[in-house]
C-alpha cells in the first residue's frame, strides 16, 4: 500500500457516496469530524462493544486513511515507511461499513438542523456528532512566519515537505526544543541536514525533564552534530520570497532553507466555537465526552476535561473507552489521566512521568547517576508514594514506576532498592525480567503507542497469537515504536513457556534487530562506522560481541568499498593473522595455486619453507593445493616473505572469502575435454581472489559432464559442454551435502566470468553473514537468483561492475603487506620476561 | 633490588580492543588486554577449556572470546562465562606514566 494511492487515485472526496445510503437505514447516524487517532480509536471502541448500532461516517481533512501520528518521527528519520504506520487501512472502513470522506474538512456545523457541511459543499445530517479535530500547531507571531519553507510538524504533509527539503541538503532550523522539535531535528539530521535547534528556555524539554537530564540530552544531541541554542529567542525569520534564515533577538543570524516551528499546540476548537458550543481552552466535555450539546461529543486533543487539556496519546485511550461506553448506554466516567513521555530518538532513552519539579511540600528525591554509562535516574516521592520520575539512559523500569505512580501505591517497603529498578527491588538483585512482567498488574500499560494493557496482550496470546508478529497483528502491542518489544516477548514466554514461536532471529544478544534490518540500515541510513551503528540502533552492549562485530565489519566493508577502514579487532583470529589457527596455537599456511596449477619454483619454495621453519607436516588439501602446518605466529611474516619471493600469494584458506578454484585438466590434455577448464579456472580465480564474502566461497570448473572437479557441489560451478558452459550455483560438499542448481548456460568464457562476478556480488550484498550460498539460495529461491542474474541484463551488469569496483581495493596480497612490516605487533611479543632466580641473585 | 612491578612497554603498543603477549621463561605466557574503555587486564594466555591462546580472541566489553571454541572469558576474573566452567589465572596490571606494569610476583606464580 502506498499513500500516494489515497492522494491521487481512489481518494475522491465523496468516496463511498454516503448520501446515497438513504434514510431507509433505521440506525442513528454518527458523524465523526476528524479521521485522526482519537476519532478512529473511539470508533474502534464503539465497534468492539456494539458493531451494528450506529451508521458511521468519518470526515478527514487529510488525504489519508487513519495513521499513527506519533510515528511520523520514525518516518522522518527513515526508520518506518508511511505504510508501516497506517493503523486502519481502507479495508477496515469497508469491513465495518464506515463511509470515509478524506481530503475534505468539515467547515460548518448547524446544530439546529443537525447537519454538517464540508469544504466541498457536502451537507450530511447527523443524529450524533463526534468532534475529534485534534490540535493546531502554534505559530509564533514573528515577521516572516508565512514565508515558504516555514512549516510545523503535525502531519504527513509536513514530513513530505521536510523530506523534500532534506533531499536538497543544506541547513535547517528547528524552533522549539520540546519532544516534537527534537524528534524533527533528529530526523532532519539523519537525513543529512545541518540542524540548529533554537530553544527559548535554558533546558531542553523543560516540561518533561529536570535540568540534569536536560543537560545529558543536550550533550548527547550535540555529539551527534546538532547545534543546540538554549535561552535563544527568535526575532524574525528572513528571506526574499523563501526562507533564508532566522535572526535571534541577540542579533545572531542562522542561515537555513527550512524552518520547523515546534513550539507547542493548541486544541483545534474553531469549528466548535463557531457552532456555539461551550469552549474554554478546549471544547468542554463531561465524563463521557459529551459537550454542552447532548447530541455532540468531542474527544482527543481538542477537548478540555475537568480543566485539563492533553497533548499525548495515552489519555485518548481512556477517553475513548468512556465515550464508547456512554454511546452504548453504559456508565464508565473518565477521571482524567496522568501522562508519561518517551523521546523517540533512537539511541537516546528518555522517560519522564508525573511531577518532577520537586516543589511540592514533603517531596524527597532519590537519585542515581552512573556517569560512565550515561545514566541518570530520579524519583520524586511524597508521603511514600512516587509522584514523579525522570529516567535518562536506562528507561527499562519506566513502565513499572509509572504503574506505581498511577496507582498511588505505597512504596515504603521497596524504598531502598527502588531506584535500581523492579528486578532489584523485588528481591535478590538478580534481574529476572520474566518475574518483573509477571508482577505487573493486568491493567499496567505495556504499549504506550497503542494503549495496550498487559491484560490485553495476555488475552491476545491466549487467543492463539504465539509469536511476536502475531501479537503485533492481534492487538498492536509493540507494532509501533518497538520500545516495549522486550516486555511483549517476556509476556509470550511467561504465558506460553516453550511454545513461543520465534520470529526472524536477531543478529545476536546485543541487538533486537535482524541481520537484514541492520544491513538495510547501513545502506539506507548511510552508516559508515561500527560505533555509529551500535549507537543508532541501540546496541545493548558497549562494543558488541564476537558474533556481531565480525558481521558488522563485513557489512560495512561490502557497503562502502574503498571507504570503510577494516577493523582488525573485529576479525576472527584466522582473518587477523591470515593463517589458520591450530589446536596447539600454531598456524597453517596455504599459498594460492591458481586453478590448482603449480611449478618447480613454487614447489621448491614450499619445500624450502618446510625445512627452514621445521614445519612438522605438509599436505595436499582437498582444494588442490599445499598446506604447511605448525608455523608460529612470530615466524609467519618471514614464511610469507619467502613464499612471496617465489611469486606466491595468500590462499585465503582462513577467510570468509574466495577459497579455491578447483579445475580438471580439460581440453588441453584430456581426451574428453570440451573446453579449457583449467584456463577458465585460473581466470575465475584471478578475478575473484581477495574478495571478502559472507562465508567462504568455492569455485570449480570441469571440462566435461564427467565432472572430475566436482563442480556441482561448489558455490559456483562450471561444467563445460561442446556448445558452451553450464553455470551452477549453491552447491555444498560440507556438513549438508547439496547439489547445485543450474543457473543457465552461456556460450562464451567472458559470459561465464561476467555471470560469476554478478552472482558473487549478489551473494555478497544480500546473504547474511556466515550464510553460505547453499542455505542462501534455498532461502531466497533459485528463481529469484535467475531473475536477478539471468533475466535482468542491466542488473547483472551493475552487479558485475560493483564487484569489480570493490575488487580494485581488495586484491592486495595481505601476506606481502605483513611481510613488508605492516601490523608487526600482531606477530611480535610485547616483552619477554626472564626471571632471575634467587640463587643467581645471591 | 627487584621491584614489585615489571615494566613491559608503552600502553599504546597494545591496540584498543586488542592484546599483546609476554612470554615468561620457564613458565607460562601472559596476555595483556586493552579494552574499548581503555582498561587493562592481564591473564595467563591459556583458555581454561583446551588451552587456546586467549590473546588471539575477539575482545568485547570486558571479555574475550577464545579463538578455538568460542568460550567467553571474563578479563577481570579469568572466569569462563555462562554454562562453561573454568578459570585462568589473572595477573595484576597497571599503567604509570603511559608505561604498562605487571605484578612480578603473580607473573612468576602463573609461571610456576
Ligand atoms: C585443509 C583442508 C583439509 C585438507 O587437508 O584437505 C580443510 C581444512 C579445514 N576445513 Fe574444510 N578443508 C579443506 C577442504 C574442504 C572441502 C573440500 C573442498 O573445498 O573441495 C570441504 C567440502 C566442500 C565445501 O566446502 O562445500 C570442506 C568443508 C568444510 C566445512 C563445512 C562447510 C559447510 O558449509 O558445510 C568446514 C566448517 C566451516 O566452514 O564452518 C570446514 C572447515 C575447515 C577448517 C577451517 C576447520 C577450522 O575451522 O579450523 C579446517 C582448517 C584446517 C587448517 O588449519 O588448514 N571445511 N573443507 C582443505 C583446504 C582446502 C583449501 O585448499 O583451502
Ligand atoms: C510528530 C509527532 C510525534 C508525536 N509523538 C508522540 C509520542 O511519542 N507520544 C504521545 O503520546 N503523543 C505523541 N504525539 C501526540 C499525538 O500524536 C496526539 O496526541 C494525537 O494524535 C492526538 O489525537 P487526536 O485524534 O486528538 O488528533 P489528531 O491525531 O491530530 O487527529 C485529528 C484529525 O482531525 C483532522 N481534522 C481537523 N479538523 C478537521 C475538520 N474540520 N474536518 C475534518 N477533519 C479535521 C486533522 O486533519 C487530523 O487528521 C506526537 C505528535 C506528533 C505530531
Ligand atoms: S572433466 Fe572430463 S575432460 Fe576433464 S578430466 Fe574429467 S573426464 Fe577428463
Ligand atoms: S580452548 Fe578456549 S574455548 Fe576451547
């Protein structure tokens, strides 16, 4: 689904032609103004209680179906697509018999005649009217505020404008250092713009954070390249015809081609006010969301309840439940909400709830700081009850504190361990996350984005959702920002024990992302260094582990050939020392023998090395070359120097790289040979040696279908026939024997080389680290590979040239570099210790 | 007099997230590790499993993954992590004025 469809195609204003469904429908007509989060949630709640009760029409000013507004930030940051944040697609409206009118705001309400009229001139009668118009962004009245290029951050249109501006590069100014402003700034800076945040107050997010946390946040954002100006007041926005910059009251000028105003929101009450409804700061409603007119209800950010207006989603869920109960004749008064906030800037965890100003009488603070881990936690207690919480750097216990806060629970008994989190406070200090979720009450909120409680998640699991994906589809928990994924997984484990079906496997324990997620992010978000990936994708460990580091190193190397600096400390010992470690800590050395060919000079050099370094064994490998065993790491550079002198280079017998190209004698000598299999083998090896791959890669070329080189159990195999070359892929002679699939047949040697290069590159770019071609081909399907390599000529050529480009940086013999002195410390001891015995001293 | 601490070289001779070795005559080789947060640790260069050279492992956090069978060894204690059981002797190490010093007595004991 692409949102463009809704805009240009089926989204004609009168879609569904509501007026045609006439008065013959005996049900009361409920008209909703506002197709946003509260309006649609109210309808969902209503449908859940009594699906057929009302005939429903929804008007939306935006050209879209109902989407999750809070996820606009991840869309801007490139972490989600619009499709992924749609809450209810067209099918939902159709399935529930709802008439949806998009891109056509209601402009007038006639309460006497009980009708609404839209901008396009459509007038509809209603029995009940629900106003859910949300908020309008507040625009500070400075000169230049109407210039093109000055926008707010409220809807998909704003995101589109920001993306277009970011595509041109340049600088952006975000006015307002609150939740919205910082999320906008983060997204724009990820999209490559130089971003300055202008904030009037002295601390960022001062409404949610105290000074200490605000400062940590500022430092973290600055270290990511944003400029943050606090205590800065905007005088004017200037520009000739379009924005050129912002001038501050202290005279400073900040050039910018885009200005995002995110200084606050105001309930959208114009329509209600014009209709004569009782309006204060918002549209006044009672405990069942009924306005001063009993036929008109209102819900969401546009309302004022009990003197309060809200700007976050959590209160909406509560409001919508009371509203739906009221509409179906039940009593369930809404009593106001306490809210908590999280900042959705990946890699920066910030949580705040309740009152943190600490000014109330009898308030006391509990503070924990861990500077080396960048953690700051503060709890504000009053009469042994939590009244506020600010968490920075480690927000795992946010939900628990918030739950205690909302319930007003007495925490006197927990006090000592409280700040260390739930697992600790519950006893022992031994973190058991399952016990922690088990201890949560049924109505504790699990997913803040979608307002899903623990009880709802558990009942969704009980109804058969036995995997994370199924829970996401079933009750939307963890389907949005994903910060509650861990909680949902623990609930799955708790409820099902061993029956949990695991989703795509995460890369390792350091991350909740899969190999594919990470690779995609590297390319799409332009990550060029390992610490950047770990930071941006919220690695849970400081510097990864022995599983993810080699994988990340490979992915970066593959994505940015010639640019990325290989990280030796992220390579397995064999690839770091360019030799195979043996069980006694010595190494084996396998020089390359192109296509299995050798000569007296090479053989003599190998014989000399064996003698000179007392190698206990030399053996012919299964890959048609010689393996010298038992070399000490200190001797490796000298051994290589001797082999280099005879013209030999590294055989990469140790690497996730091209290993051998096995050949048979072929048409040069063999009476059955159809083509020069040996010659082609040498050419293939010369083309592909030195290249790093997800796993090892073996090639073979046989001169006829007798297949003496065993080409049909290789990653890439060529079987020569009279009329050309059969190309085979995805074979494996190792743990699981797998015969190759036939890719295609080509007529010339050059084509065989070209197809091979393209195939290797496709494998390099798309297989997961440590996945050999056999399981990879089985996973993606041989048809997919054929489509990319055989059928798509342009694509094949592009793959081939990307491979050759990357090879231009990798065909330096690592042995020659080391023999020449590079990274000498890898092979030398730091010092020697020869203890002097007591007798010698005497 | 023989000092308490043995000077084995400059800190910057050990790569970050890397390791260097110090053989002890008549005894056991010592591996000195430098972690990403610039902490130093020294252990006997011998995995408690089958004697793998820990100096050649991948260092992550304050642990090293043995290059032979991927056991994880805590650098601070020499203890195998997780399900695996075993321990490698540790040697006190410190930095003074950019020079790396290891405890002489412990180096001898590990050697014994
Ligand atoms: C030296 C050699 C055995 C020999 O003396 O002939 C060998 C030795 C090792 N093989 Fe092999 N394999 C050797 C040919 C093969 C072959 C035959 C071939 O290449 O035609 C196969 C089956 C074909 C295949 O790969 O599809 C083979 C399938 C494996 C496997 C299973 C791979 C799989 O995907 O199932 C492993 C394990 C792995 O890679 O995880 C392995 C791993 C190893 C390792 C690297 C084990 C290790 O991790 O230490 C051995 C290193 C010994 C060393 O220090 O040199 N070796 N290994 C051969 C070196 C060939 C060369 O010249 O580079
Ligand atoms: C970028 C961003 C990030 C956010 N992040 C968070 C977060 O992390 N956590 C959180 O709790 N909250 C967050 N919020 C706030 C949250 O999105 C709102 O609280 C929520 O959307 C309010 O729902 P609503 O239905 O009242 O208003 P909206 O979702 O704005 O819906 C109102 C809809 O009514 C339409 N409308 C207005 N007037 C008319 C008319 N006359 N006729 C027809 N349609 C009309 C509007 O176009 C809009 O589509 C974020 C908001 C933004 C913009
Ligand atoms: S492949 Fe065919 S031609 Fe080559 S050696 Fe074997 S039988 Fe002979
Ligand atoms: S020798 Fe270290 S893991 Fe086996």
